[in-house]
């Protein structure tokens, strides 16, 4: 009985310690020059390896499939908690990554169940070695990804009335309706500007007090406001994960008393796989756009 309990416990302890150690060594010792880039292997290959290792300890315990799924999710939860305390990841970031972790730890556990059913005594070194090799190659490879998100709204006002609210606006008091903002992700609240010209400083202030420092690079009155992000907050939710590089507002007079306001943002993503994380990045960027442009619309139509 005690041996079964020990194996059950080791199936949680050893994979978590090993995987967190590998990520920590890779991120802070072997690849510090990467600037915190999180490669796809950290969210796919390592969770699979974690599940396989857990299955090795559980191979003789005759767990049902339902119990293996539950234990895999629990293992993933422990990994997420350890990432919070030892790797400094933010809570929203961990919430976003959790579906990947749960899915691939579970996948690895069932792969391990099949592997060790054929050979109960010997770890399948060739398969595990292949996964580890993929992790190493992925970790030392270059990773670059850039994207632009664009949104637009129709405002019942002429550009001349809208422009001042585009350049700077007072505090947004409207409640958030985007669920990530509701659970704690900072939302845009106010912008200030040091001057109405090219080269002027601009600040976008978020709900938790964080500020994005900006520099106006195109000031074409009533038509085009483009600004570069010169400094972004040192927040664990965004540090090393995404760099917001440029923002832009374009105004088009529709000739019928209305104006089309377009908001564009450019960013670099430092978390992979992009097919997963860019869905989140686009969604968050889009909801930042819509909150700001909705506020500009309200102010301009009053």
C-alpha cells in the first residue's frame, strides 16, 4: 500500500520539479539573451514529457482513464502554481496558457500509458530522446513574429470635433465588458499629451496605474495620429511576452456628417506557438481598441 502511495506521489513531484528546472535553466541560464522568449516546446513538448514521466510512475497502479485525466489536470495545475512562484509569471498569462498545459500533460500521460503497457520496465528512451531533441532545437532557434490589428467605428460627428478626443481624452468611466478586463487584466483609462505636434510625448494610462510612454511621429490634424511606444510597463503579464511597437488613429470624413475612425496597433509576439497566443493577442488588442474608440465616439457625439 505504501509503495502505491509513494509512486502516486512521485508521479506528481518528479515531473513538476524536472520540468520547472528545465524551463528555469533554459530561460535564465542558457538563453538569457533571448529576452524572455517562450518557445512552443515549453507549452507542448515539455508538458508531453511531463505526462510521460508521470505515467512511468503510475504504470503499475491500474488507474482508470477518468482518473488519469483528473491526475493529469492536477499535475498541470501544480506546474502552473510553481510557474507563478518560481518563474514570475503573471496570473492572466497563466490563465491563458492553462488550456495548453492541461491538454498536453494529459496527452503525454496517455502516450506514456501506451508506451509502458508494452514494456513495463524500460522507459522508451528513443521517443523521449526525440521529444527532448525537439525541445533543444526549438530553444536555440530564432523566433520572430509581428502582427497588426485594425478596427474601425463610425462616429456621428465631423473629424474636427473628434480630433481633440483622439489626441487625448479624460478618464473612461464605463464598466468593462471584456471578460479578461473583468478578471483583472488592466484596461485603458486615459491618455495625456505634452503638445499637439510631431515629437510630442503622449501617455496611455491603464486601470492599475501602468503607463505606456508614447511619442507622436505623425500629427496630421483631423486625419492621422501615429505614435511609437517608447516605453512599456514592467508588468509580468507582458514582459518578454509582447512588445507593443506602434499605434495609429486614422479619420476619414464620410461626407454625410459621419466619420470613420480606424485604430491600428503593431506588436511583436515573444510567446509561441503563435497559432495559439496570437488569438489572445489579437483579442486583447482589439478590445483595447474598441474600449478607447467607443469612449472617443461617446465624447464626440455628445
